[in-house]
């Protein structure tokens, strides 16, 4: 009696009888002309605008989306489902790229912290030397007070990092695995930041 080996399709048929989801990786790559991608510029711009991106950055972000889409097509990564309307498939794919680009845009430091001012130097008056000295002393006192409230191991990790020791050296000196030293240092910095923001 001859036995047949079970294949992945047999397992799939048992787990999901009747209906099988399409595998987009098996779809053939579609080579779109760059003009076809650029033709959707207005639609991409509407998505970017609807995502709340400021006017000053919209054109750059739209350009980044179109460039990423074109590079993906050139690399053979555009594999739409042949049963879907070509325009609808392209727009759904561009929507995914736009969403990722907008997410990365929001995470950039200049977006999170930048405050547009016509003349940055006129925003605050130039402090006098004695004001700078008092301000520096107050900040130093606040940091010392916050550090004194941290657990001993946090203080040790921060002190070693402050004088230039790397993670491996900190782990060796505190007698812990390197992964734990990374967590310890990151936690110590978060706890110190929390104390300073109070």
C-alpha cells in the first residue's frame, strides 16, 4: 500500500474548508510606467492633506510617496490581485505607502519639536550673565535632587554612562547581562526624565 505525503495545501484545506484567501506573493509583478504612478499625484496629495500634514511639507511628502512607489515597481514588488480593478488596486497600494510615509514623517524630531519663528533670536531676550549663572545652578540642583531619588542601581548605571562607559562595560561592572544593562540604563533615563518633568 502506497502512502501519499501530506502537503501544505492539504493542511490548508483542512483548516479552512471551502474558502481560500488569495496569496499576493504568488501574483505576477506588474511593471507600471512612471507616468501611471504620477497620474495619481492628486489622489496621493488628498491623502496627505487629510492626514493632517502641514502645508509646508505636503509637496515633499507626496514626492516621497511617488518615488517610493516607483522604486518598488522597478524592484518588482508591485503585485496586485488580477481580479481587482487596476485603478482600485493601485490606489490601495499607494494608500499603504502614504500611510507609512506619513507615520515616519510624524516620528521625525524636527516635526515633533520644531516651533516656526520668523526670528529665533528675538523670541526670548538675551539673558544677563548673572541670570545664566543662577539658572545653571537651579538646573544643577534639580538634577542632583532627582538623581538622589533614583534607586542605587539606576544611579550607578547613569554615572557609568555619563563618564563614557559603553553598555558592555556597564554590564560587566554591574554584574549583569548586556541585555539587562540596556534595559536598566533605558529605565533609569526614563525615570530620571519623569522626575525632572515634575
